[in-house]
C-alpha cells in the first residue's frame, strides 16, 4: 500500500471535486449541517452531468473552469430564489434545521466524525489493498469503455450524456456520463493518469460517499441522534455485497457510484412523501433537494431512480393509510400526490427497462440458498456476518412488536429480498424478467441494493440493544445509589461500547471474500482477463511508434483499445460495442489483407490507421477473439514494429510510406 502515499494529492482533489461543488449549491439553497454533507456528493454529480449537457448544447468546452463558473452561477440563483421565497412563503422557504443531537452540538459533531471516519478507514483500507496500486485497472469487460470515456471527455472537453454513446461518431447517442464527467474534471485539474483518477474516484465513492449517504438515510427514519448515526456509519462497512462485490463485476462503475448515492434519494422520498416529517425536516425542502439529486443519479445510472422509488414505497403507503383516516383538504392533496407517486413507481418499474437482448445472466443458486442469503445478508455465496444477522433479526422483532410505526422498514427489506430471490434462483422466463429486467436480470446488481434496505432495519435492532443495555445499566446504577442526572450520556456511552465491540465482529470472512474477488480482477498476470503486464508495457510504448494523429486497430475485447489511455493514441474501436462506419468495419474484418485488397489501403489512408495491435489469448469474457481482420499478421505488406513478449505492434507497409511520430526538437 506504500504506492498510494504518492497519490494523496489525487485523492484529496477527488474528495474536493466530489463534495465541494454540491456543498456550495445546497448551502446557497439553505441546507446546513448533516443535510449539506449528505446532499453534497449527489448534487455535484448532478451539476457535472447537467453542465456537460448544457455545454454541449451551446457549443462550449466542458472544463473545470466551465464547471466552476456554472456551479457558482447556479448557487447564486438558488440563493436569490431562497431569499425571494423566504419573504413570500417563509415556512416553505426556510432552510432545513435538523433536530440537534441530545447531548449537545459538540457531542453530535464528534459522533458524526466517528461515524464517517470508521467506515472510511475500514472500507478504504480494503479498497486500497484490493486495487494493489494506484495505476492498476479492473481487468473487466466494461472497463475498456469507462476508462476510454474519461479520457475522451478530458481530451475533447465534450462530456454530454446526450452524445457520448459508445465513443464513436457512428454511435453518438445517450449514455449517462455524470461519473465520467466528474472524473474527467479530476484528470484535467491535475493532468493525472486516467487509471489513477478512476481509482481515486472509486475510493472516494466507496469509503466516503456511501457511508455518508447511509447516515443521511438513517436520520430520516430515526432522527438526528447519536446512536443511529453511529450505528449507520459502522454498519455501512459490514456488507460484502456493496461496495466491494460490485467492484469485481462488470466493471459497472456508474452503477457503483449511483448506488452509493441511492440512500440519499430514498431519504428524500421518505421525507417528502412518507409519514409526518420530524421537526426540522421540511417536505418542501426534500422535494427541492430531489431535483439535483435525481439529476445526479439519472445521469449516472438511471436504474437507481427506480430502485429508490421501490425501496421508499412502503413509507409512502404508510402515509396513504394515515391520510385515508383524516378528512381535510391538505390530507386529500397529499393522498393524491402519494397515490400518483405509487402509480409512477409501478409505471417506471414496468416500462423503464433496457433491452434485454444482451442480458444473458441466468439464475446463480437454488431458491433455498437465495432465501438463506437474504436472511443472513450474505448474497452470492458470501459467508454470513452473524453480528449483522443478529441485529437484523432483532430489528424484525421490534417491527413485529410495534408494527404500526416500523413496518415500512421490514417491508423494504423483504421487498428487496424478494427481488434477489427471484433473480438469483428463478428460471428464465416472463416472471423473472418482470422482477429483474430493470437490472438486466443481473444478480450482483440487485445484491448491491440489499444493504440499502437492510441497514435501517439493522439500526433498529441496534437501537433495541442500546435501549436494553442502557435500561439495565440504569437499573443497576440506581440499585447501587449512583446519581443519574443525564441518561442520554449513559445511552451514548453504552452505544459507543457496543460499537467498539461490534466492529471486529463485523469485519469477518464475508468482507475478506469480497476483497479477494476485487483483488483478483485488479491483478496483472499472464492470464489476466484484459491486459497482461507485457501488453500493458507495449501499450505504454505505442506513442514512440505512432504519430499523435494516428489510429490504432485492435480488438477492444483483448484490451488493445486501452492504447488511448496509456499512450494517448486513438483506437479504431474504443469500446467492445458500438456502431462503426463502413471503413471502420472494413478494417476490423480485413486489416490483415492490406497487401491483397486495395479497399483496405483506401480505408487505412482515409482513417490514418496504419497500425494494429496483436494481443494473444481470450477476451475479457473468456471467449476466443473473433475479429477476422486481426489474425494473419504474416501476410505481405505488414511489418512488425515493436514487441513485448507475445504482444506485438504491427504497421501496414503496403499502402506507401507510413507516417512517423514527431522526433521532437
């Protein structure tokens, strides 16, 4: 882990980029304290995504300067609107003032810092160990696109989600790019290597954004109190399903980012549409905050909008049940709004689903195993963490004993559990598609939702333990005649002791197994799934043989397209998928016939694609490479330029003089 000490500037800059823009905007809008902290990251991603789209529409570059100016302008507008509304609608425009933690402001701050620092350290050290080094990359299928997308945005200063597509001119179209936009801002600010910036972003998302988001959600259910805040922070570090396990799958980096922000959206939906807001938690504030948060999630990974709506639905149903019993105009209006929300959730769940043509994932375990996975919070064969299981069970007991108050927590937990059981164990068919189509019928994606629904229930169980231990301590103290002037301090002390005991009990085999899976996909070896050490070395040398405007032909499934990231040379196929022009398709299927087919030379000259990379072995999905134009490099008109082991760079000599790189001064 010593390699990471040299990239702390990147990590600190990433933290600032993720939290500062959003914090400026929500502060101008009136958020304070924990609200400002919880809303900051989702708002930053929303700003980045929207600013990149706007910049593309009006024809200006998307740069850190553009982003900063747009953030400040938006903040000024938000401030002016808030001041205007304060005069006209003082109650609705008032900023959020969360209820202070019992025990004072200082105690609340100390607890909050601890609740963030504990998971940051626990998750952060696992992520750093799993990544291995700051420039290592996930050897996974989708990572070719994600790294090249960040490079593309940083280099072209164009990051609109409306046009990013699959990074080719022929495939221009919608692709949610907010995560790539914000990572590109980090790259541009410090001229950092794309893999290093991407890893710093992943670290900040996992170790900072995720715990803060869970803490924010728990305060919307239990209030801003020390015990639930501390429990939420600690519990966010105890699940292998997220964030670690999802880092070993895909790599669906935008989904990891959006899932880390998902608790914030759930919290705001509960605050806006759930039961009566707690003191200081305004419904109108929540509705307004949903705008940038929803933008951030939709422009990062839209499926999480549906997930948030589903998880929050039990709280909305509870609101409807309460409003049905009271007959006044305000309640009727809320009833209509809540009903519309539920109808919208059902419609989104049914309609908002991607094309499942490429979603080939089937069941991964038996129904019995999947039920056990839900009960023990140990999906996909991970070992159970019994300390967490006990807290969840205690939370369920509390719900059974006080169903009217707490049933939405158990309903959300069971709802996500049902989704997991169906996708993990049911046979392919209409029922499985209906339940899991939003998530591509992909078990790891739904497994990643389980902690969001499970942690609030576990917090409820933890609070029951704290309450029981506090009651017992109080009784014993009274029997001994000890003075008890501040019971809240006793509860805090008991909760702190229990948290200290719980942490080592919760960091067991489940997390070690998830960490090992991440380490495997970030390891460079001769049988790596994407690029081997030899292939990486050659990729880093390509710029010595190919001019700056040269285009390199290569199989993206074998990692050859990462020449863009490692040598700043344009790949003919920047992503495994994507529409190609006729000339691009011709070269991918016939480049090695350059000495026999005049049409190949014409395409090479037109695209300046005189060079091709040959990487041996299977592609990122474990399949044989199937690009017919990159097989016969012994054919006439082709010359070997550079070799590192079995990785080779070739150039086409049959089309006349090959352009050479600038030798420099």
